[in-house]
C-alpha cells in the first residue's frame, strides 16, 4: 500500500539516502524532505519535494504536516554523541525538542513516527557482549540520555495516545553518500575516504575498541522493514536492537589494507570518543528484531569494504 513519508532532518547521512529508498518504494510524489539548512534544501530540491523547516518551530512544523498529511514522519533530527558532549544543553534542546514536536503532531494528525535510537542508549554498566534487547540503560553521554528518554517518550505516546511509534537502535552506519558528522563511529567512514585518496588515516578510537556497525543498504532496509511490519507481531516498539557486524579499528584497517596495500593508519586517541566507545556495547543481540519483524542484514565487513572502495573511487577520483 502506498504511503506518504515526511523525512525531517533529511539532509544528513541517513536522510539523503532514505529519500531515494522511500521514493523507490512509495513513488516520487509520496516523499517529502524537510531540512533546516537553506543550502542543503536547495541541493535536495533537485531530487525531492523540499520544505525548509526548523523542526523546533512547532507552528511551522504543523503547517508542513497539514500540507502533506504524511502517513509516517521519519524524525532524523539529531546532534550526535561526540558533538553533544561539547554542548549538552543544545543537544538536549534539539534532540528532544524535535522529537516532542514530531510526537505531538503525529498525535494530532494521526500518523506514525519513526525515530532512530542508537547503541548510544546503552552505558558502561550494560552487558557489552551480546547486549540483550531489554537490559540496563544508564548511558554516560547526553546523546544517550536523549536516546533513552526518546525511547520512553515514544513508547508513552504509543500506550497513552495510540500513536504508531517504532524505532531501531542503530549502530555506526557506514556509507559513501553524505558524511556523518559528530559521531563516535565516524572513523569507520572517514578511514575509507583516506584510503581512496591515498592519504594515511589518524584514528581517534583505540585499536581494540569494538562497536556494532552496519552498511547503509541494511539500515535503509531496517527503516522500511519496520514501518511495514505487522503491528500485531511487535512485542517491542521503541526500540529494537539491530546490528550487522562488529569490529575494532585494527580489524577494519586490516580489511582495507588487503585491498589497498599501501594504506597506513596511526592512532591519536580522542579521550572523549574513547570514553564513549568504551561505554557502548561490543555487539548487540538483535534476536527480537529478527523474530518480531524479520530483520535480516545482508552486508558483512568484506562485502561492505569492497562496495565502499568501489563507490568512493568513482566519487573522489573521477
Ligand atoms: C554516533 O556515533 O554518535 C552515532 C551513533 C552510533 O548513534 N553514529
């Protein structure tokens, strides 16, 4: 069945790739992108209908909802983990403000809300190997505090007001389109750019720090798979653990070096990113997502590395 999708915060790493994914599934006229930055809006407008919107402005946001009457809002507005630590008050204001507006408008205009959560919702006293779906959640970052609060608020809007809220806990997302910005897992994207440009890479994360990761096509599949899921099968909503691979910088370096033999990497560990990475799971257990809505990632580290290098060569060396 066709759906109208409003992607808010559409100019970021996930949004720019979610646009064509959703257009392919539901038709070009059924996807609307909302974005704050005028220059990014202009670029997006070559491919999709765009509204320049500050999602913290509830009245402006309401007028966009009234105009398009979406079936689903994808609320992708986020200040990520490392940037959040530089200005926690702004991170809270932006992350929670955009979510609250999305939920309130969804309640009033009867649509669903998908808001990504993150491995950042966990903290240093969470079991880090095979992190269970339902476990201790006491994050050590403002980003994580927002993610846990967002999960709870989204579940509250479902149980109290019947808003169809659904979410996944994304790991680090690796992609060759738009660069991520301000995250702890960004190294796993930056390293590929350096390798393709023939530069060496200085890694801010310790060589043996494991984190969950996922290639963008699997992340997009998770977004559409979960909103298409039969609600009667969902025992959880906000939010599902999902993962595709887990590796540390040393392992990713070895995988790239097998393909780019001259590539060099050194380490200058960023203590803020190190503390964040240490507090996050090494790998999550995503059994519930597999059982409740058929989550089934297809990209592993080798296939992902081949595809990243192939695409970045086209993008950067043409
Ligand atoms: C970050 O590193 O902050 C994000 C995330 C894992 O949520 N990429």
